[in-house]
C-alpha cells in the first residue's frame, strides 16, 4: 500500500482531487490531500510545505503528486520527508532562487501562450473564461461545481519570494503532461520539462485539470510509475 500525497494549485482547495482520490483508494492506497493556506497573507512556500508535511504525519510509502502551482511545493516536501516518487502533474517546474512571480517571464510563458492561442484561432487580447481555458475537457457538472464552490482567494505572498530549494530533490521524478491544456500549452511544457528536469514528459489527454476529466487514466499512470520503481 502506498500513500499518495496530492498537492493542489493556487487559488483553489483540494476538492478537485476527489475523483482521483476515489480511484486510488479503490486500488487499496491511502490518500492525503490537504488544503494549503493560500488565503493566509503570512504564508509562503515553506508554510505550504509545512501544511503538507503535517498532513502526512507518520505515513510511509509516499508518492507526492503536485499539480500546477503545487509544483513549487512538491519538491520542498521531498526535502522534508522520505518520498519514494515525485510526480509533476501539468505542474510548474521551478528553478532554484526563482520566485513564482518571476517564473512566467523567465520561462518564456507569455510568448509561448500567445503563439498557442493564435494557432487555435484566439484573437489577441481575448479574455477566456475558466470553462474554456482550463476546464474545457472536464465534465460540465464537475466544472460548474468547481467554479461555483471551490475557488479561493490567493494571497500574493508566495509569488514574491524565491523558491528556497538549492537544487531539485534527490527523488525519482516523473512528469505527466496534459496534451490538451490551453493554459499551459503542450509545446511550452515539453520544452520546460526538458530544459529544467532533463527528460521528456509523458503525455495523456486532458485539459489543465486531468484529475477531473480523466481520473482513471491518471490513477493508472501513477500506479505504473510507482510499480516501476
């Protein structure tokens, strides 16, 4: 039995892990999916990691799964507790000393996003809503519930502080890319993973939140990574 530790994105709570958590529990595993203190003006990434470590407690067989902005917290957790595997699920990949606020420009995200938007026919300057940009492949009832009840205010504190890790943790790492994500375009993410992690990501269908649209496939991918260790 493993313990899957699921770390959510910015400005949301852990609700969206529900379908994936059910798949993992059905396979006999424990799941830890804490709510990060994103509304706390005093909390930075170290405090986010503190929250995750506290939720883990004395559990073992840890597989950390970090999504989106959770990519800044997942590696920090790996420095604090014995982790068997880190899986970056369509996650931001930080560099030592880089703040989350600086990540966008330093990775070339604006130009990559603009190019991807043009390729799919989006007129420059168009403001897309979340249903189109990040949840277009999510079942409508889940997307509606997510947007209505599980958005949170995100304090700016973590975005202005450098990522505190000196290097990537010495933990087996995999990257699972959502090939249909419009927010983090696939081409941009492929390049980022190769440049910063040194390997090609694996890919699956899905928008920015594949744990909602494809929970069974995400669970199968995670289990394949775990059993291959």
